[in-house]
């Protein structure tokens, strides 16, 4: 390949890469400040769900690539998770975590009624 062809290819590559770049203008930033993107759950509720996910045994069963959601163990753990998620124990756990984190009790109470 001659130097002329190499230079032309380099100019074309640089031209294409600068054409595809987009400036981050304020109208692009505001698109991501949409209220619909905000979480509907409190941090306490998310942490409580993680805790019961671990306690139910699902975390251990879903560790790795070979998860079998149809296995007897997985179905039992899923049922245990669902029962724990809908129990008063879950609401209590959310309250405890919220208090530990300094969140208001009202936020934790609202989160458990979903």
C-alpha cells in the first residue's frame, strides 16, 4: 500500500470517528433526570430483599452459570423466598434496617405495603 493510500485511509478513519462523536449538551443531560427513572423502593427495602434472598437459599443456588430454575431445590428456595417476602418478618426487617440507616419509619412502612 502506498503512502498516499495509507494517508487517505487515516484521514477517512479520523473523519468518521469525529462525525460519530456527540457533544453532551444540557438537553441531553436533562433527558436522564426524568422522575420515572427514580426508584420506587427505599434503600431499606432493597437491603431487606437482599437479606431474605440470601436466607432463602436462592443466592447460593444462583451462584454460577449452571442455575437450574426447574430443580427441586430451586423451586423450594423460590417458595421460601416468596413466603418470607410476604411475611411480617420482612416488614420488621425493613423497619430495622431503616432505623439503622437513619431513614424515617414512614418510608419503610410505605415500602412494605407494595
